[in-house]
């Protein structure tokens, strides 16, 4: 996503508070917020300014840290945080969750019964509580009227698929950008969105 030429300072000024919130996502204390990394949200390339897709990718690192600090949510593990993908996948460590939950409920397990308990967890926990993965894809929603002209070319075309009702729904839906890139080169994947 390229910031419109000539509007870089105005955009950065207006978008600054959102960048700070996204970069500090997951920090429980606002006093610990980092304010001096706002420029990391942008990539300067060939005298043009782009909104870096790593801004939204990085948001999930903060949420994962917040989950780890929680009680039962501390059992989530990082599963897929690729360099070019949009989604961030976290999985519940079912065995760890099960052991901690049961130990809390049972208060204390005598040493003689620990092997039986561990075997029960190993053999039965997935039958009781299936694997759980959370796939989170942060998106940036842009009002339709603010989309660039090349994304509105369909309006000029006649198609039996695009009746007036469908055209209205498309305009109401807005545009959504996802921090996903088919580029494997990190320097390009950070400025190309889908």
C-alpha cells in the first residue's frame, strides 16, 4: 500500500496513533508503550512511501505474549508466523492445558498415581478436548470511495453478473487489504499487500 504522493506527512500524522496502538498490542500497561518505533510502520523505496505489511503481522506477537501471560491462555503456542503470510496461527497445547486444569481440579495427585494420571492424559486428552488452533488474519479496511481508481474499473463494465443490487453490495462492503504477499523476498513482501 503506497501512501499517496504529496500526502505522506499528513497521513503519518493522522495514522500515528493507530500505529502506536498496533505496535503495542498486547502490552497490559500503557505506561510501557513504545512510541519511538512509528517509522518502522513505513518503507521508503525510490522516493515513495509504503505502509509496511509487517505492522499488522507484528501485531500478533503482542497478542501471543498477552496470551502467554494469562492463566489458561498461557497454554497457547506459536505455530505459524511466516514472513510473507497474513495469518498468524496459534495452537492450544492440549496436553499441557489438560494436565494443569486437572491438577487444579484434583488439588493433589499422590506420587503412586502420577504414572496413571500421565498415561490417562497422553491417551485420552484429545478424545475429550480436540486440537484447537486460532488463525488470526489482521486486515485494513478502506472505505470504497477512498479506493484507487484502478480498483473501481469494474464499474465501467457491463455484465449480467453485476446488476444494480450487486453493485450496491460491493460498494457497501468496502475494500480490505490483508498483509499477505506472494513475494518471498522480504524487502518486497513488506510493501505488497493483497
